[in-house]
C-alpha cells in the first residue's frame, strides 16, 4: 500500500470515527475496502477487504436491458407505495412501473423501468449499498 493511500485511508478512518456512519465501501485503483463501525460505546472503525462483487455482464443480451441505480445509496425493493409489488425473477414489468428505490440521505428515490419486459434477475439484495449506475435488475424484453 502506498504512503499516499495509507494517509488517505487513515484520514477516512478518522472521519468515519467522528461520524454516525456505520459502514462505508471504498474502491481505489482496483482495491476495495469495507469500513465498518460497530455502534457500541467507544467503538473504533474496523477495516477489512470488501467481499468481491460478482461482475455484472459486460453487456446484456440484445433482447435484455439493465435497470441501474440513479444515485448512490441503499437499495430498497419497495418504494413504499400502497399495493406496491416487490418484483422477483419471472415477474412482468411495464414501462414506467416503479421497480424499487434507492434511499439516499433519508429520501427514497424511486427506480422506474423505462421499458416493458420480464425480470430475469434481481442483482442486489434489500438493504445493500449501491453506487450510481450499478445494475439493479436485468429485464428481458418480450
């Protein structure tokens, strides 16, 4: 680890320690770190290598499209609407339908499908931190 990266990581740990952040994932030059803080009295941050994420397909098949995260936050399979259906693989989705939400700074940002199709795969789990543009659902067009 370079001295510069070590200094940056140390500064990040100090910032996390002085905040109410419970978990933060950081990637730098292909190295991913997971900073997790146990919220007990006098708990200090713990750094460990982040678990490898399965690599999404480079490009979906011609008859499929990917619905991505519109913002950085936490994925919610429901956007909190009444009668809202939580989608699973095999479920039909229509253009404009809310397929989930990304919670950021206490606000739910609804995620909508731009096209109709059938959900092939839900690529993230409930409560998982997501990055801008990260694939959320793979949908096959009819």
